[in-house]
C-alpha cells in the first residue's frame, strides 16, 4: 500500500500522541503512587507511635500498681519507689496517648474511657497508700479487696489492648496497601513501556516503509529519465540516419539524372548548330508560291525548329538548376563536420551584424540574448543555418511595421539547447508550416525571388548536427523558428558510428 | 600528339553513348585525329587492354591514352583504374578520369591509384564542350610513352 506524505504525517502524529499519552500516564501514576506511599508511610509511623505510647502508658500503670502492692505488703517506703517513678511519668504518657488518639476515629471516646478508668485506678492507689501510711492497713486492704482498682485496671488493660490491636491492624493494612501501590507502579510502568516501545516501533516501521517507497519512486524516476534520454538520443540518431539516407539518395539520383541531361543539352546544342546552316539556306533560297512542301520546310527551319529548341533549352536549364540545388543539399551532408567550441552569443551577434545594413533599411532591430551558452558544434553549419534564417526574416519582413528580430535560447533535456529566432514578419499560413522545409516549396505571395531551397538546406544542416528545426507562425503576425541542437555534437556523432 | 613509331590510340570507356559521341565530336573539333576506340562497359574494355589471357601482353607495345568514366554498368571505373595501374604493361598509360562524380574522397582515391587527370563533367553543354576541347588540345601536346 503506498503511503502518501499526508498519511505519513497523520500516522506519525497519531503514534507520537499515543506515545506522549503513555508517558503522561506513567508519570501521573508514579506521582500519585508516590504520594500514596508517603501517606502509607505516615500512617505506619502514626500507628507505631500510638502503639508505643499505649504500651508505655500500660507499663507505667502496672509499675504504679506493683509499687502499691509492695508497699502494702511490706509497709516499707523503699518498695514504693516504682510507684513514685510511675506517677511522675504517667501524666506525660497519658497526655501523649490522648493526643495521638485524638486523630483517630472514635479516639476521643476511647481516650475518655481510658482517662476515667485510669483516674479511678490512680485514686484507689493513692487512697490505699495514704491509708497505709496513716497506719490503717486494714482499711487499705479492705479498699483493695473492694475490687474497684482491680476492675478499673482490668478495664484499662482491655482498652489499651484494643488500641494496640487497632494499631497493629493499621500497620498490617498500610503495609498491604504499600505493596499494592508498588505492584501497581510496576504494572503501569511495564504497560507504559510496552506502549512506548510499540509506538516507537510503529513510527520506525512507518518511516522505513515511507523511505523505502521514496527510494523506489526515485529509482523509477531516474529509470524514466534515463529511458527518456535514451529515447531522445535514439530519435536523434534515427533522424540523422534518415537524413543521411535522403542525402545519399539525392546524390545518386542527381548524378544519374545529370548524365542524360548532359546528352539532352549537348545534342540540343548540336541540333541548334545543325539548324543554323539549314535556316540560313532556307532563308536565302527562293520558294515558289505554289510549292507547299518547300514553304512548310522553310517555316519549320526558320520558326518551328528554333522555337522547339528554345523550349528544350530553357527547360533543361531549369532542370539543371533544380538538380544543382539538390546536389548542393546532398553535398552539405557529405561535407565533413568538425566540432569546436562556439560561443553562441558571439556567433549570432556576428551573424546579425552581417545583415545590419539590410535591417537598418527596414528600421529594424535584431536583439540577441546575451546569456546563450557555449556549445560544441560545427561553426560553418551554424553560420549557414542562422545566416539563412536571418536572411529570410529580412526578406519576408512586413513592410507595414519596423522589423523586430529576437534570438533567445532555452535549455532542454538530454543536454540539448533550443535557439528561437523570432520575427514580426509576414508569417506563414498554418498549412505551410511543414511545407516550407520541403525542397522547391515556398509559401505565401511569391513576391520575392527564390528557388525554395533555403529552409530545406537549413533543415539538412541542422539534422547533420544531430538537431532539428520547427516553426510556429501566424500569418500576418510573424514567425518563430526553433533550432534544437545537441550541446555536445561529438556525443551525437559517436552514436551515429 | 607524338606519333613517331606507332600512333597513339585513345581508349574511351564510357557507358553513355551520347556522352561518348559528344566527347568524340569535341576532341575532333580540337584537331585531334587519333583513333578512338569506344567501350560502353568495363568487361570489353578490360578484354581489349589485357587481352583474352588477362596478362596485358597485348598492350606491351601500344601507345595508349585511356579516357575513363567511373560509373559503369558492370563494374566501377575505379577498379579498372586499379588494374591498369597495377599491370606492368599498362601502368605508364596516362589515364584521364572523366566523370560526373565530384566527391572529394573519390577524386583523392583516383589520384592515389595513379590517375593522371581527373575531370568532372560540367552539366551545361558549353562547359562540357569547352572542357573536352581543352583536353583535346592537351592531348595534342603531351608525350605518350610506350606502355611497357
């Protein structure tokens, strides 16, 4: 399937967008999961703090109870040391626990219950110790046996254990969630990476496909170009071969025509020479009025024969002219051509200067482009070609307007160049565009002397150089003759051999 | 033309009888009265020049001047020229190539092969007649060696 450049742009853009989206998802997920990890971590810290505070509080309570029991048992102040120690710490522990519990749902109720129970227990402890110090040990024991402190303590244990268990559960939950987050991050990254790899792969594949197509198209194009150049070269060679054949044919034909023509002309002269004494004789001799035969003979010798010989002579002279014209053209093809470097602008300017006098008489101007290239070709042929074209332009100028001749060049494929000789002369009717290049054919009003050889001659010369000539023209407006030449004639000559 | 021992014979090889006749007429007008033997094809001309055995011995003691056209029906005048100049019995005979061809290469080739004069036939009769007459005058003063 061929990929157009717009498809390529759209496909690549879509793939890039997909890749960007995948990347954004990964980054977003990472940020979010990072945040969640932070939360979980804070949660874990809080739970651990709460757990530690609860255990500290419980230990302090137990220490206080242990000190009270020891004192009640021994009545010795020494045993009261843990109790005093605990009483000093208890308040700060209780404060910390209350603070921590405040941030928990339902924590206020629990901390209130703990505070109440702790107050009851501490009251009981204080009371028994006070009674014991006052020497009323029985009353103290009685108070202990009343189980108030015992119950409060047991309530406290229960409450504190609940808080610890709650903290443990929160710890476990947070760790589990942390694991989930890590796993989610892992999968998100993995899937995102896969998506990005797919996108990059897809883009690369599309680009490779497209590049391959471009390379293929380029190859096809260069093949086409080469074929085109080959065809131009082939066609040029064909044209030149045909031209050469026509010239050889013309050469042979004209030579074969010449031989009998020499006889016709020769014997006509002989005949003329023979008639002369007969005529002289006939003119001198008297002819009797009734001698019909003699007067017929006289008429034939003095009028009919000289007239017939005269027509034969004029016709053979005309034929001779035509044959010479054909010979001239065929000789052009046989003249060896020599490639040399020619600056076309200089050469054409020189050709223009050569007819400056005639052009000036018509108020005319010849404009030669100054950017014409230098080519390798036969100078004599080019001189004749452009000299002929310029002569024609002057010869067939339109008298109603000043003559304008413009010579310009254009580069063509196959290392060729076209040179246009454009005039504003009387122009050539469309029917005659091909005919003007034929031998002995002329176009339009036959107001100027000429044999109809010029353009046929020009075409032969151009084709000899591996080129061709065409005309575009509008009657009454002007004509443009386009001479197409090989920039390097040697290549063409090489292809001919 | 020198005619001490044996008179010079002009061998004219020209396929066009009209041309042959016009050439003969104009040579005669120049005052040349030597025998002219016309041939209209190469084969009979070669038979005359080299004899039936082709050795050329028949021409050993002849004084020959050859007028040669290049366009012949049975062979090229060039090959006749080649044979004449290659044979020891005929190689000294002057050969005048008189033809319609004005091709530069052809002219060079003829001189390379030993042609003595090359003349292109002018098409118009005045020129033609004039050229032949001048050729005749030339004949009347030139020395022709014995062939061998």
